[in-house]
C-alpha cells in the first residue's frame, strides 16, 4: 500500500467504526428500555408473591438469604461460560466492592423493603420505589457521578421529570379521593386460609413500615451509585451478579443469626421451622425471586448502569406502580382510589420527561464525540499533507 493510500484507508476504517457504533446505539435504544420494563414486570411478580409469603409468616431475612442463594447458583454457570477469563481479575479490591454492593443492594435495600412490605401493603410499598430515582439522582449529583446542566433543556427536563415523578408519588400516597369500583377475585382470602397472617396494619405497623421503606429507598439509591463504581472496577455482568448474590446471602444469614441470638429464649422454637422449605408458596417465591427478580434483574441493571449511568434504571420504577396497584386491587383486595390513578399518571409523565432529557443529553454527547473524532482525523490529514 502506498503512502497516499494510508489516509483514505484510515478514514474508511474510522467511518466503518462510526457506523457500527451508531448501529449498536440504535439497538441499545430499544434493548435497554425493554430490559428495564422486564425488570419492572419481574419486580411486580416478586413483590406480590413475597407479600403473600410474608403474610404467611416467612421471616424476611430467611426469604432474603434463600433468594440470593438461588440467584447466585443460577448466575454462576452463565459466568463460567460467558466470562471465564473475568474470574482471573477477582482480587481483594473487587471483593471489597462486591461486599459493599451486596450490603446496600441486598441486605439493606431488599431487607428493609421486605419489612416495610410485611407491615403495609403491596400497593402502598410500591409507591416508595418511585422515590428511588429522585434519591439516586440527588446522591449521584452530590457525589459527581452524574452531571446536571440547567443551562440546556435536556438537563431541565431531567430535573422536571424527577420532580413530577415524586409529586405523583406523593399524590398516590396522601390523596385518596373517590374509591373506584373494581372486581375483586379475593385471592388473598384463599391464600391466607389456614396460614398465620401478619399483624393488623395499625398505626404502629404503618409507621414502622414506612420508615423501613424510606430506608430501603436510600439504600437502593446508594446501591445504584455503587453499581457504577463496580462496573468500572470489575466490568462483568455475570460474575458480579453471582458474587454479589452470594455475598448478600451470607450477609442475610449472618443477620438472621444475630436476630436469633437477640430473640428471647422462649420464642426461638420457631426458628428451625423458618428455614425448612416444602413444596409450597415459600419455595415458589424463593425460586422465582432468586432466578428472575434477583439474578436476571442484577444482570440487566448492571448492564444499564454501565451504558446509561446510575440514574437510568430506577426511572423505570414508576411502571411497577401502575401494574402493582391494579393487580393488588384485583387479586389481594386492596381498594383503588382516584387519587392513586391521577398520581400514577403524573409519575408516568415524569418518567417520559426524564427519559426525553436523558436521550437528548446522550445524543448531544455522541455528536460531540463524532465531531471530536472528525477534528482529530482532520489534524492528522493536515499533518500528513505537511509531511
């Protein structure tokens, strides 16, 4: 190849790489939102199953330990097949970040959410999932993991979308309005028949449950920020998921042991029965939530965080509000009010406003990268001409 052919060849390679990147970006624009919608559907299924299992007397820490153990077992074969070489990069620093990831994402976020779910209802608890994007956004901006520019419309729409979303959540939580006539299948009566149920939802239970749900929101927000750090230190989908779930299972079992030690001697006789699983709803809840909601969700969320940042995945939490409210009303007998419907509409509007701003911001960043690469190629062409 002659010297004069070098520059056109390099330009052709750069153009081909740009086309591949644009094609990949187009595919991700469909795959990433679809993956996050799937995460929400899996979350709704787990939430409803977990609510029934907790009402039947299953301890939250036992459910958490089994759920993450199943998830680790499900993710490990995928890691061994698709990320065989990544195991060599596991060191003390990686294990340290994995432990922190499990602490915030499993023990605190999921554990506190289970306690809050047990003391409230699925329709009430799902509202707090929609506070996670706001908390994540504020923490990410404070830690400079996310940039916010109010001088341009994309940044303004991101902030406006987050504000409208949290306003919708507040409407759902505090404004009831007219009760909507919906058919009830009264599944909750059959599911609770002959089984111990949770304590009635008095003021004390609701207050404790609300505090646990608020703590879960903060823990989830910190988890998404930590996920972004883990993606840089250990860029793995499957091994990171398997190790995080294994660490979360161990942490949950350790917390259960501490809870057992703090339990009065006369009340310890039921702890052994807590860990026994039969062919019943408990086993279904553990397997479903472990394989689909923890294993699959961790993989999809870690991918989305690596591609779009820590604020992107939790913005889809608002979708679960609509689905859970409807299913909870029909199958578990929870009343649905007009205020909840209006609040859910505000949440969805806020979601789309945020996603619009985020997409415009990413498009501008991609155009800036293409322009910078074009300038660099122009500089190299100029240098070649001078030479």
